[in-house]
């Protein structure tokens, strides 16, 4: 608890450092309520197995859950502080792809389509105390991906045949009246290269299909009727009692190339 001493939302900035994930810019000037946060990706070996083949995620008009599910184990949070957890998805490059079945590889097929409307997915338990988040594995199993540009269900909108990097953000709920002044200090982001994927409307690589069926007991369908998450659509956030930070672009997280993405592998 010594690391969290200080007034509400206050404390000297942290020094630079890296956690368990490939994070963004150095954590200097970050609030102490977030700079010690670390996130470990769960089911890492399964993600790696998919990544070696070239992970594909189905997008549908109605929305489809991700598999593997994005799950993390958190540590380093202030047990008594409130946090919001959320995810967004960033294009890995400016290209559209096609799958070459004769070579079992993905090939660039021109410029990317216009970017889909930017959205973030809030974990439905947000906000919650740091102690609660650290007590168990945090699972984003309610998150759904869609290719419907007119979606009004709060799903993440992606372009098919484009590559994406999921990002995970921990946001400290700052109780100060002028908390918007410190929004850039009150979050910490994590990016796991092994979770990169190609958005598709149907699996292209038969080995991905086989691995999904072998490792996912719900591969043949998902239940409907789940409560919809709170989402942030463009400049119109759902009603929140705290300001959201502006997350930096993917380029600040280092190289966007993914040599282990599975292109051209036999």
C-alpha cells in the first residue's frame, strides 16, 4: 500500500518501466494509481498457437464473440481506488488482404477500406475497486465483433479482410473536480502482439477452423440475448461520471509489423 499513499487521485508521477505486456509510451508522469499496473494475458499458449497459423476472427452483421476470449490477470492496482477497464481495436496497417489458397498465405490486395466508426468496449463490471479487478481473471467474453457499419447494438465495428491489434486500457476514476485535466495521466494501456488477427466473414485457413473447433466448446454457435455493453461511439459516450482519456495511436506502441502472424507459412 505504500505505493498508493497520498490524497485522492494524487501522488508524484511514476518513473518509466514496462509491465508484463508490451505497453505504450513510458509511464513517466502517469498517476501512481495506474503506473504500477501490470496485465498478464491468459491462455497465452493458445493465443500463440493461433498466432503461428495467422489468427482469424469472424465478424458478422449480428456480432460474433472472439475466440480465444481476451482475458487478463491484473496486479499492481490500488485496492481501494476505482477503475474502468476497456478495449479498443486498431488497424495494424493501411492494407486490405486476400487469402491465397494455393500457397496458404495472406497477400496484400490494395489499400484499406475507409476506417470503421471508432468504438471502445467497456467491461460490464466497470467501474470497480482495484481489489475486485485483481481478485479474479478479467474476461471480455461479452465483446462482439461486427462488420455492420450501421450497428446500433454497441458492437465493435471492423472491416473484413483487414488486420487488427486489440488494446486493453486501465483507467483510474479520478475523484478530483478537475479530473479532466489529468485524463492523460490516469490510464495505462497494454498491447499483446500475439492477439493480432485478421477480420473475416468466413474462415480462410482450414487449420484455423480445425483449431477453433478443437479448442472452443462453443464453436458451433453462441447464445443471444446477453445485455449489451456500454460503448463509446465517436464523440458520443454513454453517460459516465468521469472523463475518458484520448488513447495514443498504435504507432506509439512500437513497430506494427507482425513477423509471426503466419503469412506464407505452410
